[in-house]
């Protein structure tokens, strides 16, 4: 009869548990590389190569979003009606329209986009093993009887003949049946991680480079 302990000991738990954990580590590495590629592809222009005496140097420039907007320099002033009866009399004045100036704003695109920092926060591996062992014994019995009868009769004599045929067969089978059911469930929880200190410092520098200048002098 099979031993369930031996059945479980034959399972390669190292591969079944270590395999998903290695996959999680690789997924975390791919998430980090996706962040790097996002910053390079979205936030910076393609590097340009310049030759100098020391060799080739590659420089990367941030991508800026440039747009124009009206900036109010002086607010609108409503008209003041004249009031001669006031003390002292109030002279009327016409309405003064607001004064606007078109400004051009340059903002690094990385400062207005959410940078993905995906981190795997929790991994749960559920493994279930179900082993059913059944010992069976089966006996088949087969009894077969064949008979035939012949008879003859007359005024002075008669005769009869009876033939009987019997067969008996019995078959026994025994053995063990083992049913194995395995299931593996992997639960992965990913969250948006906090921004690294270096990235936060870089965005702070880029925020300081935001400029707003009159469009005429741009």
C-alpha cells in the first residue's frame, strides 16, 4: 500500500517554490528597467555625440513642454459715475480694461508626468497536494448450467434421456489505486513605490528650470 509521506517526499518543492520566487525577482528587475527606459524615452532627447580633443562625449537634454498663456498685468477697473453732490464732489472716470501680456512657459515634461516605480510588495505561494490511496479486492463468480431432456413413449415401453452440463468459474483481483491532485496558486501584489532620492533631486532641479518669459522676447 503506498505511503502518503513517501509520495510527498518525492515532490520537488525546491523547484515548485523557488521557481515562482525567481520569477518574482526577474519581474522586479524588469519593472526597474521599464522605469529607466520610460525616463530616457519620455523625459530626454536622443543623445547627441560631439567630438572633442578627448574623444566622444554624449549629452542628454531634457524635453520641455512649451506653451503660451495670457498673463494679467493690470486688473479690470470698472467705470466710476460722477457724483457732484458728494462732499467733496466725485469726478467720473471711464472703465479701464485689463492689461494682459502673452507669456511663454517652458516646463520639463518629467515634472508633469507620473514616473512609474512599480514594486512587488507581497508574494504568496499556495501549494495543495491531495493523495487518495484505495486498496481494492474484486471477486467474480460465474456458474453456468446447461441441461437437455429427450423422451420417447409408446403403449408398452418408454424411454427418457437427460443430459446435464455444469461449469463454474471464479476470478479474484486485488491491488491499489492512487489518485494524485496537485494545485499551485501564486498571488502577487504590486504597488507604486516611493520615488528614489536621486530622482526626487533631479525633478527638483528640473522644476527650478521652469521659465516664463514674454512671448515677444522668446
